[in-house]
């Protein structure tokens, strides 16, 4: 009798787990990039523990009206895919490894996606 109750409870909890929506995970750590301000000065932008699986347009560079950012540094625990275009669109993209990935001033970016 106890075995049946245990089995029913285990099956019920498994079914509940499978029906709950998955929570959004964050890429723990920091992503940094350099961009030009409207006044023409270089500034450093950063994202702290950004959400995974969601395209992020970079502040100061995430519009085609602005110059793209450069020199991205991925210090998160996830792979960062940087795009030249806003909204993570286009064929111009580059993957940065977790924790140590980085690009030079030649790598231009407007948006990023963490996988």
C-alpha cells in the first residue's frame, strides 16, 4: 500500500514539474563593450548577469543611427554571440567563449545573445 502511494506521489510531482514553465536563466557574470557617446567620447557599457536566450540591443550602440560598439569582453558563464546589426539579425556575428572571450577594436557590435 505504501509503495502505491509513493509511486503515485512521485508520478504526480514529475507531471507537475513537466508542466511548470521554465524559468529564465541568467548568464552569471559581466559583459563589457566600448562605445562612443553623442559627444564623441569613449565609454564602457556593461551588462550584469544578462538573461540567456534573449537578444539584447546594446545601450549606446543598439541602433543603426549610432556607431557600433567595439572591443566586447565576455566575463559571463555563457557563450555570447555578438551581432553587427541590432536585434541579433544578419550574417555578421561572432561567438565569444565564456569567461575569457573578447574581441578587439575591429569587432563591431550592436546586439548580443547569450546561449
